C-alpha cells in the first residue's frame, strides 16, 4: 500500500548553523566579535522572514559545547552579546509573538546569563506565532547523554520515544530543513538525534551576509525535495486528486 508521506512546501521547523562570522569580520579587518554582532542582526532578520513565510519553529546554534575552547575574549564577548541581546531583543520578540527557548547546559554559564535565559523563557511562554530555540552551550552528544541519564535515574527502559521525550528539543517536532552557512559541509555536533531525516542545505554565504534571497533559495530547494523517510519512491503517494 502506498504511504502518504507528502510534506507541506514550507518547512514547519528550520534549523540553522550560523557559520562564518569570524571570516566575515577578518575580511573587513575587524575583530571576530564584530562578526558575531553582525550575525545577530542577520538572526533578527531571519526571524522576520521565517514568520512571513509561515515557518513555525526556528532553531539556531549560537554557542556550542566546544566553543569554550575559543580565545577567552571571544567567549566572554559572546556571553556579553547574549546578555545584551536578552535585554534589547526580548520585549520586541515577545510583542511579535515569539516564544523563546534556550536548549543547552545552563550549569556552566555565568549566573546572570543563565538567569536571563530562564527569565526570557518565562516572559515569552504565552506566545505561539514562532518558537525560537537559541541553542546555547549546546551539543548533540551532550543532549543524548543528558536524556539517557534522566531515563537511567528513573530506572526506565531506553526506547526511542522515551529518549526523544527527554531531549532538549522535546517541545518541537524534528527539523524539516537544516541550513548551514559559511561553506563547510558538516553537522558539528548540532542536533545529532533530531536531524535524522532533515533535508540539508549548505550555503557558501558567510552568516552576516546571509540575505533574504538566499533564505528563499533554501526554502525553494526544500520544496523541491522528495522526503522518503526510508521508503521507496514507489511507496510515496502523490497527493490524490479531489474526489468528484
Ligand atoms: C560561528 O561562526 C558562529 C558562532 C560560534 C556564534 C554565532 C552567534 C551569532 C550569530 C550571534 C548571536 C549570538 C548570541 C550570543 C545571541 P564562526 O565564529 O565559527 O565563524 P568562522 O567559521 O568564520 O570563524
């Protein structure tokens, strides 16, 4: 029997690895942090474009578990940028109907940043136009391990459904589309479990230079893909004509 796995032309959930801030800054003889600041501007714009096109969930990789190994001034600069972004952006995001989540390990973050993330989650909890997951001190392996540890602590059997329910993105469906900017072709310990069946789009644009036309190219590429979820092309049922 044919199985209907057709998916809407617009992805419900878009995930993004925002790569290339450092190179963008270097090309302009600017400090790396200037690239991250400009990257934040791109993120503000992508939130708007996503809402305008009917995307319901946007998940971005803002600080990875491995980013602590960067120079101390870059790490503290990113922490400062997050603190500033929280105070400047949250009121407007909230007015636009954005619900914020910050998946990641809070334990290692400066206390003021960790409290700011929790507060922003509480302040936007009633919104439902777009879920914006800003992954901060996040790693795909950390996520799977923390989920498994919670099951083990409760003495529960490890099942796909049980583990999924403990992951940091349990509140949203898996990403339909992953975009990575900056020209690198890798996942870099992002959503290892959740990307199992996501469509991938790699852009050569550096993140601060990622624009609306390139975002639309990614969405158009997605709309042209046939998602098979392990089935054969013959098992995929084309949308049937309406009955007369
Ligand atoms: C990767 O570019 C980008 C990051 C590690 C940080 C992404 C952060 C933002 C876009 C700003 C929003 C962040 C906050 C804190 C709200 P890279 O530095 O690896 O660039 P490169 O590959 O060119 O060196």
